[in-house]
């Protein structure tokens, strides 16, 4: 039977590329994001292997309803907490506290909520949680509040990997440097491509059961 992965932030960039890679390797995918039109277009491309769930990753109910509905169709083997956003105005003194709140709600609370919604299902299958960290969550970048949300993601992923190991589950943080996605206003074709990050996710979730891939750190060569 095909395995199933739930993906947040599946409407574009890394999440959409991971959905394509997973379907190409025989997985079923549950696609979650706010842009229902984009999810529908991707699902049309992917065919019967894809189900769509429009929702906001900063809302626990949206995630729980989506994950439960996907699980009813045959269980969940993996979840990818990937939805995230940056800031239009960086810095503690110059930045906008309302924008910080929205970012923390997705980048921090959204990861916790995805884990909360998925873990009861993953536990049944000795499943896998993957989270999108960042190079910005591994080193200090002057004044970066976005980077600090990714430090949270890295810390949480390591702690969760220890917890999930107690029942045979696995947790991986995938940490890319700059990726050419809609995250940036201008194209970055010389940087990593979303497919490169998708390949890292697939490596982690396809690894033999004895292998806990804890972190994959990818940097562009240029
Ligand atoms: N691009 C980079 O250089 C880079 C590097 C390291 C890490 N990352 C991380 O990679 C992840 C994916 O980003 P990306 O580069 O693929 O950018 P992207 O193309 O802008 O994708 C972001 C995704 O997150 C979703 N999203 C944002 N807020 C959401 C919310 N409140 N609820 C549900 N979904 C939400 C978006 O969908 P909707 O707008 O449709 O909801 C979209 O699918 C993020 O966590 C980002 O921090 C990116």
C-alpha cells in the first residue's frame, strides 16, 4: 500500500516540489496551505495521489481537521511542517511587532501545531516528522528575528527526535541556505532549487528504519 505524507506550505516552493517528488516515488500526499486555487492546480497535476486541505498553519483546528481527514483515508506515515514566512522589514527597532507575531504564529506555532495534529497518527505507524529549518537557524545573522524562529525549529526538531525515538518514530530538520522560491521577490536561479530540498526530504523519509537522519544542511555552491 502507498505511504502517505501530509505537507504544509504545499502551494508553492519547497512544499510543492516535495509533493511532486513524493508522488513520483509512489507516495500519496495531503497538500495543506491557504491558497486553495494553487493546491487545486497542483492536485490536478498529481492526480489521484493528492488530496487538498485549504487552511492556515497558524490555526490548530485547521491542521487537526486536515490531518484527521487525511488519516481517515488510510493513515499517515510522514508529515512535513514546512509552511513559513519571512519579514518585509527586518530588525528589532525598525521592524513591525504585528508582523513578528504573524511570523511566529506560522514559523513557531505552526510547527508545534503540525506536530500536535500529526503525532497521534504517526505513532501508530512509527512515522516520520520533517521540519523545514534553515541555514539561518544554524548561525547568528545580525539582528535576524526570522533566523531566531528557525533556531527554535532546530532546537525543537532535535528534542522531538529524542522523544519520537522512544516509540520508533523519526524526526528530521532540513536546513537549506537560499532557495529560489517565492520567498524572495526576485528570482535566484543560481541558488538552490526547491527540487534540491525536496530530494533531501525524500532521502530522510526513505532511509532504512535503522537510520535516523537528524539534520540535512544544504548550501548553494554559488
Ligand atoms: N527560500 C529560502 O531561501 C528558504 C531557505 C531556508 C528555509 N526556507 C523555509 O522554507 C519553507 C518554505 O518556503 P519556500 O521557500 O518554499 O517559500 P514559498 O514558496 O513562499 O512557500 C511558502 C509556503 O508556506 C505557505 N504558508 C505561509 N503562511 C502560511 C500559513 N499561515 N498557513 C499555511 N501555509 C502558509 C505558503 O502557502 P499559502 O500562502 O498558500 O498559505 C506557501 O505554500 C519556509 O518555512 C521557509 O522559511 C526557505
